[in-house]
């Protein structure tokens, strides 16, 4: 059993430890530190005779101080999280997830990036309701059901919805979804000048937004798209350059693309030139063995996709949002012609375009982020 001196010293040590932890970091913890110091003073003020006679009360005081310390740690963690949330960039993702596999990889990267505050995800092109159900499940599996999912304008398409079974399973399915155009406009009105709209699919919803309320659309902070083909078309990124051609997201709604490039909203473009990033077998094996909720979802979606080597076009948009060095942009005047070609124009710049990226740097970033 410790003597009186040991008890008093222990009290001083506990008081020091508690005030030290509460005193770390921001001044927001100061009221808790003061409270704990008062606890220590009450404890240390007692004489040796009082301590010996009332050890039970001393233990209760020490417990109180430790409880205040725990409260301080929670308070500090909450303040830190709130601060990070305030600094995070507000984004809405518009995606045709479910056909090709790269959309799912892009959504997973966004969910793994604390630098981004996802206000919602909306679906575009084709069976937009089924795409929303896919997102319901993916977000549910990742524990992110609080993120709203909006249903975009459906269109006819012959494209195969390769990941339909994942969506049809019905896990985490929501009863209703807001309309994408209404949802995006509402978010812009509540956060004027703060939202980046990230477009991963054909620009059907974007055209509808500009038709419905161009003034509100122009209150976006910026738009970041995967789309276009400036100097290079589809093909082996390690082989000789292929000539530019109409790119999928542009050619499936050419009028909407033309409206976007003429809208005056700050526009950042990740075209085929910089986004043909091949996820080879070694990288896939590393990613899929991580065993997290998101990598498990990607593993299942990849196998339903049914092909071998994915090209991660869309994730570059999210990577750019987090680290602009991964896809350096340059000002350019881009004209969308009647065939969906994105050609260099001669007028003033209407877009910031990334023509070159380093695949090794991108995959180091992507795999490192997803392995957290």
C-alpha cells in the first residue's frame, strides 16, 4: 500500500497528465483544462491527515479528473474532425456507374479522400434508377449511407449494364431518390460558389441543368470532367499516339457538351490524352487483397464487369481534385463540333486541360490511398 506521500505525488502526476493532454493543440480545449486543474487543486489542497482519512473521496476525485481527460480527448477529436470537414472541398459526382468499371474505382477513391466532402452522387445516362441502386449498395457496404443519391434523366442506350447483378441484389436499397437536376440545383443554391461538380459520364444531366437554370449553374465553383480527345484517341497509352476521336462522354450528348464549354463556368478537362491508365494484374492483386469494405466491393464489381484489364479513365478526375500535380492543366480554347470532336480553337481559353499524366505517380497515389 502506498503511503501518504505516494498518494499525494500520484495525485500531482495524474493532475499533470490530465492537464497536459487537455492542454495540447487548440485553445478550444482550455475550458476543460481549467476544470481539470480545479479538480487537481481540490485533491492537492487536502492535508495528509484528510487524505489518509478520506481516501475514497480522493479516488473519486481522481476518477473525475480522468473522466474530464477523456472528455477532453473526445472534444479535441470532434473539433479536429469539424475543422477538417470545414476545409474539405464540397463536391457532387455525376456518374454512369455500372457499365464500364472505372466509375466505381473513381467513387471508391472519392470515398477514401478526406479532402473531399461528398454532398451527393447523381446518376447519368441509360438506366439511371438501376445505377442509383448500385450506388445505394456500394455506399451502404462502405458505411456511407448518409450520402444522398440522385437519379438522373434516363436515356435509351445499347450499352451493357455489366454490374446489374450487384445493383439488383437490393442490399441497402433506398425507397426513393431525389431527381438529380433538382438535387444539384438545390445544393448549389445552399452552397453558392463552393461546389465542384465532377462529371464521369455523358453530360445529359449537365445539359438539363443549363436548360433549367443557367444562372444557378454558373454559381458552381467549377466543373471537372473526364471527357474529350485533344491530341490522342483511344489506344495503347504506351504505343504510338492514335489520332483524336469523339470520346464517349462527349459524343453521347453533344449539345450538352457544347453548352458546358460555352457556359463560362471554370472548367477542368481530363481527356483521353491523360486518362488511359491501365490497372495491370500486379496492381489489381495488391488492391483486391486489402480486404476493406470498398476494395471488396471493387473486387466483386470488377468480376461482374467481366473483362481483364481496366482502364481507369474516371479516377483521374478525383485524383486531380486531391493533388493537382497528378494531372497538370494548361489553359486552352476547346470547341466541340457537331460530331463530338473536341478541337483546339483560336479564341480565349474556356477550359483548363490536362494533356499529360504520369501513370506511375497516379497508381502510387491511388493504391496508397485505397490501402489505408
